[in-house]
């Protein structure tokens, strides 16, 4: 077991799975004073900063290698989390699979932020030793005030991923071990998120599924849309656009999250990122693909023009 072997397997995975063509990445310069500043963390992770608030969704930067993930307890990388995400007021988790939940409790410990999510996510927070006052359980369908922002969980199901199946199904009804093992982190209740920040409305969809009745009547300016599994969800892009009528879609969850932070990412098996972008653009919605660690600055006036 060595760093060299890990580096070798990362290179091999990149060659096997492919990488993002350079031309697909967003190049727009940051406006001087964006209403909403968005930083993409890879996987389904985002940091949204607007008004007086920093809200982080599904942070996962620890990205242990393939063998370590399969064979050992999953240990959040405390130093990296604190370096990359120095501030958070609220941490929203869409479901309790490790690539969505693992780094959330550590980030809450470091920043004092609340962990907001399903009963399964609360059990993971308890396992990590977060005090009850930092845990905010929700089953969705309620507006949660976060300073000058508002968030709401939108009940969903986990999208199908490989072989048309949901990986690690089930719930977490008591605290798992900490650090946890991969198999202990079942998805539990799945929530997509509605965020209202600095006059901009964002919907975050962290696996390729949503229920039309939960999105009906909402209109989003921006949708962060999971790439993996889109082929298994009929009319995924078309229905999302019809329901939410966004101006901008930011694709996410396209990267293999077992390559280390800072190295060129490989695409997850089955993700056709150029095809996903074409499909979105065919609906007339703008697409921007930030690099992992990259930033977008959004202006409410542009999105609502
Ligand atoms: Zn998942």
C-alpha cells in the first residue's frame, strides 16, 4: 500500500474512463460583486455564499482511493476540509451515502455550522459526535430559515446508477461506527434542496431522480443537476426544465470521486458529459461546467432578465 500505487491506479482510471475535454469547462470571469458566489467541490458538493450566509451542500473532498474506500473505515480529511471550506453556516446533505455525507459532520465541528438533513443523516452526525443543537432533522416540505436565506428539502428517491439499480439501499436507524465503513452508509430518505439566497433560487438534485409533484409550482433560476444515472430516468432533463424553468444548469456528480483532490478528475463510468451538456442546451437552458474547486459568480439580474 503506497502513495505510488495509488497514483498509478489514478492514472490508469483516468485513461480507462476519460477526462473532461478542456473546452467544456466554464471560462467566464467572476463579476466584481456577484449576488451569489458558487464554488464547486466535485461530486455533488457546492459552497453557496450570498447575503450574510454560507450554505454548503453535500461537501465531499476527502476522496480516498478505490482500495481504501472498499477495505477500510472512511476517514474525513480534516486538514483538507478546513483548508477548502473555512466557513459554513449550514451544511445540507441530500442523502447518507458516503460521497454526500462523510465530510459534513467534520465541517460542522470545525465551523459550528448546523447539519441539516434526513433522520439517516442525523444518525451519521451523532456517530461523529456532533451535539444535538447542531443537528437539524428534516423530512422536507418545510421552510427552514438560515439567517437571510431559506432552504427546503424536496422529498425524492435515489436515482438508479449501475445495472439500473440503486447502490447501498436502505436506511440508517442508529449511529454507525465512526469512522464509518462504506456499507454502513445507506442512503436513507433522499432530499433534493430548494435554496433562496440573495434573491436567487437554486434547486440542487444530487442523484438522477425527482418527483414532479414535489417540484410543481416552484421556479428556479439555477439547477445543480446530477449527471450520473441520467439515462435510467426517463425524460430527466426535459421534465426538470419543464417543471423548474431555470436559466442556468450546473452539471454535477460527473467525476470519479476516488481520485485525490487537486488531481485531474476522471469521469464516472457511464457519464457522457458532452452528451449531457448537449441535451440541456437543446432545451434552451444555459450550461456552465465549473472545474472542481472552480467558482461562478451569479447576478440575480442576469438570471431573471
Ligand atoms: Zn447516492
